[in-house]
């Protein structure tokens, strides 16, 4: 039997979720949470649905020097792939200017009852939970992916990932330097079907 208190309404948490807004890297500053603070955020992020309790994800915390190293790898690897120079520059700058990035590594486990797609959904949940935990704690944060999340040479050289691993998301966390404008939000009525039979 759980010793958790019974659920009750939490208007403040609901209001936060209804108004949450990611902060693009260009709107983040150069201050990052310390290790103790980040550990609290990671602990919150790990409270996600996880069928089979497999923990098909892990964290790699990239501090400023590591972000610089990966920014340079972004330039060289992007050139090798023949990517558009503007695209390479944008990706490079996002890493080069970051004081801290958490790579949420998708590390699936063999399991007869839990398909890989469910495990990836759990890793994606970690990414969103980490962004929300950072925002709730007063930090700016954003979840990004892109070619560096799946490009095998980048993952091997830059993050030393195992062959079966990829990155579910790079979560940038720093102080908020500028407040972004809100963007149009989904039309819930247009996206919702009610079934009563």
C-alpha cells in the first residue's frame, strides 16, 4: 500500500502546465544550474511512465567545455554530411553558446513484452519532464533533436554511445536572457474526437 497522500486538485501546477513555454537557445543566458540543482531536476525528469521498469534511457550532462567540443564536431561532421552551411552554423552556435546541455540517451532494453516504440516513448517523456522541471524551477529550457541525435559518427565520436543507443533529446538549460513570445497553440476541439459508445 502506497504512503502517498490521496490526489487533490493542484491549481498552481495545472496553471503552470497550461502556460509553459520552452525557451529557444538564443534566448538563454550563460548561467547553468549547479550539480545539486540539476540532480533535483533529473530526479523529477525520471518520474515518467516506464513499462516494465526498464529505464530505457540515461543522462549525459554536457558542461560548457564539452558543449564547445561538440560544437566543433558539429562543424566538421556537418560538412562531411554536406549540410547547408547556415544549418551547420545554427547547430554549431546552439552548442557553442550553451553553458549546459543534458543529452537524454535512448538506451532500449531487450524485453519480450515491451516493444522498442514504448521504450522510446518513455525516453521522450523524460525529455519533456526535464524541460518542465527546469521551467518550474525558474530556469529556461528547451528540448531539441536534429541530425546530431541519430548520426552514428557524431554519437560515437562525440558522446561515446553504444551502437544501439541514440539521443531522444538534447535539453538546454540555462537562465532566461529574453522572454520569447508565445506561439499559436493547437485547436483542441479540432483535434479531439469524443466517443460515447
